C-alpha cells in the first residue's frame, strides 16, 4: 500500500471504518477529524503484504500533538480502516518504535 493512495482516498472520502476500528476509535476518544488529519500527514510505518485478508499497512500520523496509528487495508477501491488507536507502552516505546512483544 502506498501512502499517497491512502491520502487520496481520504481526501475523496473513499474510506470506511470496520466495526473494530470504530470500537477502538471510541475507546481512545478519537474523533473522525483527528483520524483524517493523522492519515493526511502520516507515513507508512510497517507494511503487511498479506495477513490472510489481503495487503495492509500501519500508518503513523499526528493530529495536533496526538500520535495515531491506523491499520489500513483495501475494501474494493476504498481504504478500510481496520483499527485506529493511540500507540502506548509497552507495545510502543514511542509512536515510531515497537516495544516489548511479550
């Protein structure tokens, strides 16, 4: 997945939230506007060639000073937001660096 494709789809409102992404969005009290902002200034942190459901990637971006991770995949011609969350220890040392895996 290419970040420019993701940004284009976001600008054109060609994306959808999965049920899981919506649950996680609410858990971290993130707004739709914050997620859009983070995707529009984001970068791909990790590529997942095929996790059993097709290609996806982890995008990290900022909404103001809030770092947001979005896992994006394809749903037809639209981007599917598989999950969205604020990265925190111990899983992430900082928004760009994975932490403990146990």
